[in-house]
């Protein structure tokens, strides 16, 4: 008999704040298709209200630790009715530990990324909490072998690898190149504008491309956005770079479909759902090392380092390719099967 599962999430489509929210929703729907007894707890401000298996708590104001802390009582109450209590990343530490101590549920925790991935100078509080998660969870899961190796090296704990599934975004039929006034090839990046994403290296690479009719479209936003705009002007490439800002999900498919090359220049990419979305749209992909590479055949991606010279050469290679990448996408039902296998082993 399959185990019953409680999951702690943060966002849920269409109220998405990051890739973790997509993961939680995709796994939830995959478990639903398989008839798994499950419960999902979310903040009320992000939770849909039309599913009997989704519970919510008003988390109020304050930092993320305070807000997640307000979910603890409900998480423990729900955990008392299931076999597995599954949290994600460092923010799930408080509710997860309480469920372990106060109920008979087995506490499973997934690492999707680590604080040193997200920050050049990681906050001490996050690092300490990740260490506690690694030390005290009953079972640890990493979304790639890259993350597994990092958890082992940084925190001394081993984990099961369960890769994410692949996602896609449907186009609406809008001609993005025409809308943006792009005549030549379109290069595309979308993501948070943070140090982790390596966007400055990509801008240097655009300069090193020299004379080109390619235009780089940067989607997303973040604390670096204004700095990146000034940097683009300083490099003298502002006529070849367009800042698209936040791109709603209903428009994102049109950007992927228009892109000749998608570029993931991250200095740390534990998995890379945007890479899977670009591949689904038929775009060539230039990417620094990422967890998704572990699920793809050789040659599917143009693999580069974070150095701007390498990225520039990768863009040239990708633009010269004539066929779309060939690969077999990993499904979320496969992810669900792998998670259930980990749960069952833990319970045995």
C-alpha cells in the first residue's frame, strides 16, 4: 500500500515565486493521478481554494521564518494523520522538526538549492538551518547529483537523488520578435537577476561576440536589474540587449518559441527548469553545469563554463546548429514514482 503524504509548500501556480512552487504543484498533481492519499499545506495568500486536499494558513507579516512558523501548528495537526511529512529547503526546518518530534510521521526533506548557491556571502542563519535539516531529517533528497555532492561536502550528510521532471509553457501565438522589433536571431534568458544567475558574464559575452545581428532579451527582475542596465550601457551593447522585465506565465511560451538560443549562464544551477522549458519549445540551449544535464544525452546542450569567452563561443556554436535538440523528457509521474520508492524504503 502506498504511503500517505503531507507536503509543505510556499507558492502554487498561478501564484508562483520560484521553481520550487512549480515542483510542489507538479508532484501534487502527479500524486493525484496515482491516487495517493495526500495533503498539501500552503500560505493562504498563495493557496488555491478549490481543492479539498490543499490546506492553508494565513501567515501574516514578517520574515519568512516568522511566517513559516505560523504554519507549524497546522502542519503538526496534519502530520499526525499521514505516514510521510515532506518539507523543502531550509525554510521547512521548524515545521518538519516539530512533525518528527510530535507525531509518528517520517520527516523527509528535499534540497532544491543551497544557500551558498543563491548567495556569494550566504546568510549565516540559512547555512546553520541547512545544517540542522541535514542532521535531523529522517530522510534527505537532492534534486540532482550536483546538490547531493554539495550537501555531502558542506553538511556531511548523504541524500537520495530524485531529479525534477521537465516542464513546458504553451505559446499563445504572439509574435514576440515582431513585438520587440527583432529582425535577426533572438537570444533569451529568464530568471531572477541575482549573482547566482551569472548575468554579468552573459553581458560580457555579448560584447565579445563583436559584430552580430543577434539581440539578447533578458526576462525577469531582481536586486541587480538596475545595475545590469547600467553595465549594459558601459559595455556599449545597449543597442543589442532588451530588458523585458517580469514575464507572466501566459506570455512566457511565446518568448521561448521566439528564441533561437536560450542561455543559462548560472554560476550554480542545481537543476534548471527553465532549460527544460526552452528545450520543449525547440530552442537551442547554451548552459553552464546544471542538474538537468544529468538527465539529458550528450550533445543536447551546448555546454560552457561561466567565463564570458566560453559563453560567447557557445552562443556561436548554438546559432550554427540546424536541428532542434533530441532528448526524452523526464515526466512528473516518473518523479512521483521515485519519491514513493524513497518513502517506502524509509518506512521499511
